[in-house]
């Protein structure tokens, strides 16, 4: 899961659903309590009580409270095992925890659970398919990831980055560049420019002509600089391995870019010793 694996509903919409649903769940709860019954399971409350739980789940995830979102998703699935939003949430949280096989299972189920008659079926299928494709990239299933991206093609920056990244990871650098160049530099902290740089370095590795190699490396250097200036602190920490982005791994890009960083005096030092690098100066 850009970029957010959740690709779901903004908080403003969630608040509206939460406010609407609270009256339902409170009314149902009071009714049961007046009958002297103890509420122990979601099934004992009116079915519409699932709405505020869903809203709370999405808000928890958006706010970074993944454990709470995970528990709410479990509660929803206990009532409705085919709830696509809860299934997608379980997949997102598994993704963030690097449990990619589990994420694949939940995202696959979420896609299958989307009702054909829902007013937002198309947007949900797009979101869940992108999530599933992103996960296949992380597991090395590049062919399947590319097939999934192609099935929801819309040429948006997010889509172009996703399929371009899949092609880069599969070693198809020329194909990757066709898509990555369509992504604005200010999208996702300049991530597309960093991957373009990695692609050019990958092409340089298979080139034998000295002039061509130099040209490719110069292109890579320019692209990397363009990406880095979008968020110096972020790329400083990502490329030195000091932080990990839960939304996507940068292992392959870092490997391809390492030679460039060393050759161009970016002061990239021994990562295993916890040292850092500078991109033309302190971040």
C-alpha cells in the first residue's frame, strides 16, 4: 500500500459516516440495555452499527493507529466476513508489517467482495487492484503485478508510477522509463525521478560503449538530483537505509544507485556502520 495502501476514503467523508452511524448504534444499544441484555458481540446490535465501526477503522488507519484499525477490522469481519473495506484494511496493515503473503490474501478477497451494484464499484476495484499489484511487486511477482496494473490503466501519476516501478524491478528499464517520465517531480517526494535514475544506472550496467555509459550515468545523476531536491531529508535517510518507507521498499533502487552515489562524491559511507551520506551538503 501512494501514497497510501489504504486508498480509501478521506477523513471528511469518514466523519459524516461516523456521525450518521453513531445515532444508530447508540439507539440500538439502549434498546438492548432496556431489555436487560448485555451487549457482548457486534451481532447483537443493529446491522447499521457497522457503519460507524467502518468509519472509526478508516480514521484510525489514516491517523497511523494501525493496531486499533486492525482490531476494528476484525470486529467488522466477525459480523460481515465479506466486508471489502475491512478486508482491504487487513491487507493494508499486513503490508505495512511486511507480511506480504497475508496482504496478498486480504487484497485478493477485498477485490472479490466488492458488490457489482455499488455506486463506487469502479473506484473501489481500482484501489484494491492497485493495492494488490503493489504487493506483488514487493513479493517479486512482477509479471502478475504488471497484468493487474494494466487491467486498471488510467495514465494517472499514481498508476504510471506503479507500473513503471514494476517494470524497473523486473529489469525492464526502457519500459519503466516510458511510464515514470509521466509522473511529476513533486509527486511522492520525487520518487519517480529517483527510480528513473536507477533505471539509467541499470541500463549503464549492460552498456559496453564508454561514451554511452557516461551519457546514461549523467542522465541518472540529473534525475537523482531532481528527485532529491523534492525532499532532501527523506532521500538522505532512504538511500542510506536509516529509515524504511512502509508504503514501498527501495532496496533495488538503492542497489542500482549506489555506484552513482560513490562515483559522484555524495559521501555515501558504510551503511552497515550507521554512517550517512550528503547530497551536495547536509540535508
